[in-house]
C-alpha cells in the first residue's frame, strides 16, 4: 500500500520555488510542480513540491515504506530547495554593501543551488572540473539515463510527465563501475578514476560526504582539490561560507570588479570576498547572479579541481 505524507512549510525568508528542473534530469518541473524520485535506505520515494499563492511551500512524499522513509525524503527535499534558509543575518550585514547590496534588494529570494544528497554534489563537482558547465551537465544526464534507477509507472500515478523519472546513481552503483565506463560518458579518464575512488570511499562508509570529518580522505585522492571540496560544502552541505574561489566565473568577476584588467588569481578572489565571511559563498553567488552580464567573455573552462 502506498503511503503519503504531506508537509506545508512557510519559508522564514522571501522565497520563490524554482520553475525549472535540474540539469541532470533528476528533478522535473511540470505545471508549477517540482518532482523528484529518490531512494531512502533503498526504498523508492517520489516527492512533489509546489508553492501556494500565499507563499507556503507544500511537499508531498509517496512510497511503499514506513513514515520514517517519507520524513527523510521530505527533509532532503527541504534542504535541496533551501525552503528553511533564513538569510536575515546576511541581509542585515550587507544590505548597504555597494557591491552586493543592490542585488540582495532586487532579488532577496535568490539562493545557491543544492543537491538532494551530499554524494550528488560531490559527483557533480568532479564531473564539472576543468570543463564548461554545459558539458558537465550532459555528462551527468548520460550517467543518470544509463545508471539512474527508474521509476515504474505503477509506483506513482501522480507523475504524468514525459519520460520516466530517474534517481541519481548512488555511490554504491558508481563504486561498482569501471573507470572506463565513466570515461565513456565523456568524463576525462583521470576524473573518472577519481569519481570511482570517491564512490568507493562513500559506499564503504569510510567517508560521509555530508560531514567534514572525511574531507582529508577525499583530498588524498588525486584530482580532488579545493574547488571540488568547496562545491561539496556549498551545494552538498549548505555551507554559506564555502566559496569555490577557483571557478572561472569568480576569477573573471573579481578581475572586473577590482579593476585588475585581467582575470584574478584564486588568492585574489579569496581576498576580495574575505570581508563577507561567514557568508562568502552567498556573497559570491549573489554577485555572479547580479553582474554576470558584465563579466568579460572567455574560454568556457573552469580553472580548478
């Protein structure tokens, strides 16, 4: 028998539910409703989310499992959608800042993207090393289509969108793949090996990507550098201070805002956003969102791993 659990949340800060699905294809958008298929302890769950005109966000989970499975699924979607984020401290501290103040006033509901599970953020960061974001998204879509568990139509009659829903491939699943299989998705061989090794660390329980205690083991893996870990912190743990300073968008943005007439170094990016601690990642995301049209064009490559 299918169980259903529905929760209504009033966000503590101005909020707008996003209207688009995820680039990897795991989150679908249809008729103002976001839908995600995921697994909690091996149990398949479908979660729908929509926003009422009065501002409340409704999350509904459906599964064959017990109430605990549904509660975890809703908790993870609340995290991924940043429904519970309260940016009042950040806003109060920097609303008059000449760089990001205007952007905060114009779009107070803006939030950095988050993954449902920390493992997804880690895998996404590895896929995005040193390549353009569009190409990284296509790599992930291929992996999801090939290895992502598929929702059977009978499991959830509420989904009537085109194509089946698929979950993101788990760490256990990726750990069992040969690096050459990942390379076949257009992932560079060295990063395919890095993703496989990270997946094995996570699948074995030696590393919980949601906690900083395992960061040293991850950093010991070749190709896993500061940028990857900062992306994990921001998108997988919701750390508002985890700034991916080596990202091309930041080195170009700081080069423009600081009047350097060149791309900034990673150290210069970190120095530029240091005054925004403990909200450096929030400040950086807001700045990129606000000034993206002013960022000089250039090779669409990320600079760091």
